[in-house]
C-alpha cells in the first residue's frame, strides 16, 4: 500500500474520532514528535492521544491520566501516565499494548506545550519482546 494513503487514512481516522463541539476545540492539540520506534505527528484531545509515525509507518492510540488529579497532589500536575496500543510496520516488532509516564511543559501563554514520555511496549510478534521506548515533541492547542 502507498505511504501517502496510510498517512491520509491515519489522519482521517484521528480527526473523525474526535467529537466536534466548542469544549472539544479547547482541548484539541496537534504537533510533532521525535522518538523510538517512530517519529511523526500527534493529535491529543482531553484524555486521548494518537501518534502517527512518518519515518517508520505506525500508529499508537493511548488514554492519558493526569497524575496531579489522579493522586490529589497538584505538584504532580505536569506529569501523566498513558496506556494503549501500538502498531509499527516492522518485521519483528509489529503490535502490542504499551504504557508509560510523560511530562508536559507549557510554553508562553499555555497554547503550546513541550512534552516527553517514556514507557514500554510489549510486542506480541515473534519472541514477545518488551521494548523501552520514548518520544519528545511539541503540541499546539486550538
């Protein structure tokens, strides 16, 4: 299948999965990230994020939970945990569940955030490897 077709399908799926409302527009963010095993574009809305790989074709879909709210301690507010699934077009590591920890840093008036995250993915193909992976990037809120 053509790479452009995969990218278009991923973007259309991501956009179609977000509800359209005035509240949803406040929580919608888009950006770019560099990482392992893939680098590409990211969309985030409220507690959900989708990352689509461009250098290595792949898609990760995660739920996120703010540690400050979850633990009731606001000093942890910039940190979040995530869990979901990932598919990567790789001959030995293709898909599996993933979980990890992330941190955000608002820039300027808060419309832009820098983020970094690290976690593990348990690939169910071949040997069933657990790989340590990470990403860093920036998002702009709309």
